[in-house]
C-alpha cells in the first residue's frame, strides 16, 4: 500500500477530527480515520461516507503520508508516543490547543512555549511538525456552514507548511503561512480568547480573520 | 488640577503613542503626551494639534486618570519604574509587545507569560493593568485610514477593561473584552505573526478581526 497523498486523522472520531476527515474526503483526499479502537474508527468511517477507512491510531499513522493529530491536550503525550514509531520522516500536523479544564477561557501555555513545540519535542527531530486548525469551530466545519475563520499554519519548514496550507483550502478554509513552529503560541492562546468571547458576547463560534491584501507568496 | 478623564500617553512621541494621542484628542479626550524629555513631549503636542499638552513621563502619569504606555519591550522595565510612584490606584494600559530584535517575526514571550503580566509584576498590586492595542498598525492609525483591526482588551478587572474598550472605540476601532491579563499572550504573540504575514505576503499592515455576531455584554 502506498502512503502517498494519504491522510490519517488521529483522534478522528472526535469533533474536530471527524469534521476535518469528512471535509478532506469530500475534497477527494484519501483519508484514514484513526482511533484508539480500530472498531470505533471503522464505525465512524462507514458513517461519514465514502473515501474513508478506519484503523487503530498506530496503523492509521503507518499508512499515511500526512498525519493530523486531533486530540485533547491531556491526551497529546500518550497519543504521540503511540504513533511515534510510525511517523519518522513524515509530516505530523498537530492541532492541539493547551486548554486545561476547568479554566479553558484562560491562556495557559505549556513550558515548551506551545503545544506544537511540545509535540516536536515528544516526536523528536526526524519528524516534521506543522501546527494548524487551532481556532476552527468544529461544529461549523462539520455542517459545512461559513466558518469565518482563517487557518494559521506554523512550521519551521516552508514546504511542509505549504502542504498544510493546501489541506486547509481543501477543507474549505484559507490557510496562511504564519511562521515558525514557535509562533503557534499565538493561535493556541487565541483559542482561549475565542472561548471567552463566545461566552462574554454570546457568539456561536467566533473565529479570526487576517485582514489586509495578502499577495500569494 | 483634576486627573478625571485625562489620559497620559507615555512614550507618546513614538509611532503608536503619537497616533493614539492624536486620535483620542480628536475624539475630545484630554490627552497629555509623555516623553523622557518634557521638551520633546511639548514639541510633539504642539505639532499634533489642540487638546494636547506635553510633559515628562512622570508628570504626565501624575496628571492622568488613565496611563497608556507605548514603549518598546526593551524600555518597558525602566519606563514602568519611572512612572510607578505616580500610578497607584490608576489604570495603566500596557501596549507592549515582546518583540526581541532581530527576530521580530518569531514569538518570544517573556518568562512571566506576557509583557502585560510583566507590567503588573513591575507595577505591583495597587495598579490596575489592562493591555490592548498590540496589533494596531500605527501608520494606519496615524493617517486615519480604515484599520481592519479589532482591539483585544485584556485585564483582570472588568470595569477597567470596559474603560479601555471605550478608548478603543474613541480611537476609531472596535474594542473587545478578551479575558484576564494572562490572555494578553495571544495578542502579543499575534503581532509577530502579523509581521511575518506582512513580509511573506507583502501586506501593508495586516490586522486581525474577530468574526461572529458579538452581542453587547
């Protein structure tokens, strides 16, 4: 089985993972849903429609060229440890936001600076970590309604970032190159701000848009 | 001399400070421009138009109810030490972005978590620190052109935040309550991202907008 072009969505039965998997499959990408339970992954894949298959996280990661990780912060370490043997030389797209319940409206960045840098540390040097999709309202992505949200894409390698900018476009959003992995702190922190704004101003899924005339780089 | 309603802009001869001072004076606020040199402050005030006066930073802070600090990160500590004796019980609006040249396109948050939290630590408990105006393109604010940028306002006291939300509106922008001071990391970090985007996509002052239907809180 060739991995070329195949995308694994680890934690793909969760809200963000499921929505991304569906959108990317609808755009014609070959998508594998990963879950701790292969059975749950297969069930989700058959529910979501054609173009999707389901596997345990490890096998999903092994079969893919690009591995998107969509798990809660509390599960990030264990999840990355599980897939680490299968992602050497690959692009891992970390979507983790360091929300620490119950204070999810308060920015609490990890000691590494960001969840993305923590992912790079946990996976080691041989893996290209890119981070993105932090501010996307999963329920809007799932229904296909207008998201009103840009996707800031962070990573130390421009070519890898560019692949994720393309993924964002295929999922129906504008992806924007936003600098090195260290810059991920901005979007990760912004998620707590958006949750605060949702509560304070009774918004159904506030997002962020970058303004100004962006010329193709 | 009553301080009520008076605003001091510390570092008010700089790009952001001068633009904010002008906009607020135009909106009818009493504004004092502060600078390390009283002479430079007076010169700027007379250039910028009526409603403005100029004083040394310390005297400007003493004479104001709300003290806006607009200095580079490298000058934050010395500036706050200078005005500290004059701001007890007042609102200090810190606009500092932790840019560390030459790597200004890379997020580098200080050990305190944000420049805003650093300001609170430097000023002590008796001062109400609010942070805002991190992402504003000063040259656009100065010319009065459409900014395309919301002002995220951070602070642990809602009433103090509300005063700064009003200031943002008077300066021609939408101010948004964005949570506790710790959340300032999001907007401070976003400034490096916007500088990256300006360079990468040849934008003249990219900004951020919060999307979604915000209801008055």
